[in-house]
């Protein structure tokens, strides 16, 4: 269980690094319930230049 939490923390930290204009607290709050697979998919979308989906999620 702890390994999963550490992995999720690493993924969220990666998102925070990729989106420096977004508050880390907001990213933490919006990604808290996401699974490891969802976080990985989100990072892939950000890398592909599709940040709009993440911004839409933040604003919902």
C-alpha cells in the first residue's frame, strides 16, 4: 500500500512540475482520488500538449 502511495505521489509531483502555472494545492486536490492509471494517462496527455483537458478538469 505504501509503495502505491509513493508512486502516486511521484506522479502528482510530475504533474506539478509540468504545470508550474497551476497551484500545487489545486493539483493535489483535483488528483487526490485519481488512480495510478488515470494519473499516468493525464501525464501522457500533458506531454502530448493536451493541457486543455486538465484545465477543464480543474475548472469543474
